């Protein structure tokens, strides 16, 4: 039998010695350090370290828990704003960001206000942000301001095609990766292939996919005697379209029954509630009667945000108090929809991955309740994934897949991500059709996913 002797550093760390715990962090022993910090959370100095560690690891829900318990002694106003934003507490996120007042913070405030339906206030804040915007960001802010003005009827709106929206939405990826530049007037040689592989990885396509794709392109270039980079670009686009074959899907909305139920899954901050609101608006514009169900009862902010969207879209809403049983809210919502003749029921759910087993059990219970009233529903179970976290969203997806069968994926925030290539990784890894993509924050910017237009927008 082997016995492992604890080092002096570990012994001191277990007693709550801050310098020893910091030494464990420097050595990369984050799991051990985190457990010890959580054990000594009542120590003001150590909980500050714990808070910073949660933020560094993007564990915003645990960071939020510390803020709820200990308040403003933790982190900077900007960091607190980020934690509140990612946890869905938008009111406090706005308060913290406004304390900072720099460009980035004002831009975030404008985006939050817009997403929660406060367009006039969002416009005011974004116009303040535009005055101090760095040159690289000025065009982006001005576009957002123009979009809000169009929605408010302050300027005449010109309809954009899906391709135009995609090109604009994938701008951050294109600025970061520059696919268009690499294929411009280059000689087809090893250096070009190596650069292309590097750019594909940078766009979060996935290392294995990038390596295999480039190797396939090398062989094709030799076989077809491809000499120019422009020719290679067209071949690359076709190969990527092949990779995405089967990844395109449309919403299943049976016309022979009502109400049709769509169940939405996704972690807090993924854009789930906003997606529901935008879809409610679309269906209402088509003359359909829509019921929203506030099944995320663990966050008052989620219920409030869905209520705002119900008002904006003209949909009805079923809600209860914070902490109510989600399945009972769903039961009541569907029962109302059946009695009142609604065409569609859109159900929001909680996304607390730090409590994985309760979440899985809760989602299964919700599905059981739906099928008790409507055995053939839900017609769609849509998982909402945030493009800004790229392939990390695949791990989230696997947790939700344990709970219920997912029929489609919605990829949000493509306009805010430099990881637009993650759509390819998400599609190939999960083998679930992508049905909708978010290419902007406007109410019309939730669009059907088209493989052809996505690839054209990414490479042209």
C-alpha cells in the first residue's frame, strides 16, 4: 500500500493559509485550491480569492452566490457587472456597469437594456458609448444604434437578406480569422495549407476537424491540379458544406393539432429567454395565438424578462412566484392554452448546471407533465447554445441530452463571437440539426439556419 505524504504547502493551505493556497493555484492545483477556499469561505481574504477563481473559470453562478451572500466587497464593479449579467440578474448588472462608465461597460448596459425591451434607454446609453468608442468599435456601435432607431421608427428600415445578416453577424469571426484574406492571390503551397489549418482552429472548428479538412484539401488540390487560392476557396466551401450535411433543419410545427408545444433548454445567460421572446414575436406577427410559460422559477429575473417579452410580442404568459414548482407552472400554462385556444405554447426552463441531477430530474418531470395533457407534445425540444463560448457549449449540451431528447439546436450570439466556426463543431459532435441562429440583437435577427448561406458568409 502506498502512502502519500502531504507537503508543507498543502498542510498550511488546509489550515486556511492564504499564501499556501495561492501557491497551489500557481502550481495549477485549482481543484484542490477551490475546495479549500470553499471550506474557508467565511474568511474575507480567502473568499475574495475564491470569487476571482470562480470568475476566471467562468463559474458565474457560484460567483453570483458569493455576491448574494457577501455583497460589494468582492471584485471590481466591472467584474460584478459581468457576474450579474451572466447569471441573468440584469438590473444589478446595469447598476454595476454604470459605476464604471467606460466604453465596454456602457456598451454592455446598452445591450442589456435592449434585450430586456428598454429600447429608448438603450439608445441613450449606446449614444453615450459611441462618443468614447475606440476607432475599431465605432462602426459596430453605430450599426447597433441605427438598428434600434429603425425599430423605434426614427429612421426608415431597409430589409436585409439572411446572407447580409449572416455576413454582418459573422464579422467578429472574420476579423479574427480573415478567411477572405488567406484566399486572396496566394500560391497554393504548404504554407497556405498550414495557415488555413491554423485559422480553422482559431475559429473553433475543432483541431481534429481542421486537420482532416486540410489534409483532404491537400489531396484534392493535387488530384484536380488546383493552382490558385481562389479555386481552393471554392473547394474549401464545398468541403465545409459536406461537413455540415444533415445539420440544417426547420421547426416542426404540425398544423393538424393545437396547441403545439416547444420546450426550450439552455444554461442561464445562453440567450434562451430572448430566443423565446423573438419566436413569440414572429408567431404573433403571423397571426398565431401564443402562450409563454415561465418555467424557470429559480430566478426572478428570468420570470420578469419573459414578462417583458410577452408584452413586446403580444403573447399571453403563465407565471408564478419565484421558487414555485416548475412542473406545476407548465401544467397550468398548457391547461390554459388548451382552454383558451392558443396555437403555440413556448416553455422556458431553468439552466442550473451546477445542480446537474436536480436539473435532469426537473426536465424529465416537465416533459412528463406535458405528455400527460398532450401525449404527442412537445413537437420541438430546442437547446439554446451561446456561440461566444464556442465548443465549450458541447459539454453543456451533453448534460441536457441526459435529461430529454433534443430535436434541434438554436445557436445564439453569432454576432458577438469570434468563434463562428464552432457551428461546424457543434453540428458534427452533437448530430442534432441546427434550426435557428441568432445573428444580432434585433427582434428580427433570429433566423432559420442555412448551410449554404452560413458557409458563404464565413468565407467570402
